[in-house]
C-alpha cells in the first residue's frame, strides 16, 4: 500500500524544524546505508548522535504518534529513530535501490524489520526543482513530491529512488516501521476496514449492532494476524 498522509507535522512543527535545520551540520549520507544502496546514494544526512538530530526526532515522532491515520495504517510495533537528509548541490540524488530488511538502531542496539518505509517532506515542493521520490511496485511507478509536513508510506520491499534536485534544496525525514501486521496485504485490509468502520460509526452511532459486530470482526482479524 502506498499512502499519502497529509499534515502530519503542523506549521509550528515545521517552523521549529526549519530553525534547527538552518544551523545543522550535514555529513555524507552513505554512512548509514547497505552496500547496494550506498553506491546509488548521493545525498547528505544529519549524524544520528547530534543534538540537532535528537531535537528533530522528537518533533517528527510526536507528529507520527498523534496522527490517527498513521496509527491505523502502520499498526506499528517498532519505529526506527527518524533520520534527516538533504539533497542539494553536488549531492542531489539517490538512484534506484532497495532498503535493507533490517535496520540496526545505533543508540539502543535494537533491530527494526523494515516493513514500511516512510518519508516526511520538510520543504514546500515549489522551493526546489526535481527531487521526486519514485517508487516502483506491482502497481507501476509512482512519483511523489508532497507539501511540507505530509508523509508518504510505502512497502519496504519496493525499488525506489530520489530524482536529482536541480535547484534549491530538498530536506526530508525518513524512517521505517516494523508493523504488528507483517503482511502488506493484511495491513491494507485492516486499514480499509478501519476507515469504513469510522464512516459507519458516523452514520449509525457506536451502539448500532452491525457496527459493534464489525468492530469485533476487525479485532478478531487483528488478533489472528498480529505479532506482539
Ligand atoms: Ni531507500
């Protein structure tokens, strides 16, 4: 499932983030990638252990954790600490690559299975040229370039790239989610069902017998499929 989730970060979050990003020290993005991805990668990143990265992580994680659509779509078990990248100047693209199946979290030694890849756009799309995230999957090729504060989720299994940024700079945050529901297909069914249930609750109320029954079916599927 490829999903665009608008306004995960508020204008205030974005203002605070851009203030921190203005003075941030960028380093070569290749240090955090697997071998195949590193060869394709030409961007910059914030060091995970820098105070700027820590402060930005708090802003992004708070946005993710309060957003009902993200909660329902990911059913997260673990979230890797968000990282931050910059595409500009000479280091302006990331060629076709796959994300490693396991993300090692340096600070805690934890491991996150990369079921879902997530990008949070931090710059307005008209402030830079190029920089589309191109995702190839069984549904074909999708080109994604979103407003600041919006998030795209896509399966960790896809081949993807970031097109060259030919003017301006593209700043983004990225992270991975290990879901309680490993299968993308099952997660999609649960997400659709949750959305339809929300509509039904709005029309018929919480105490409607069919709404109660279907809510039970949602939780029974969750119980059958989830790993804790
Ligand atoms: Ni990637």
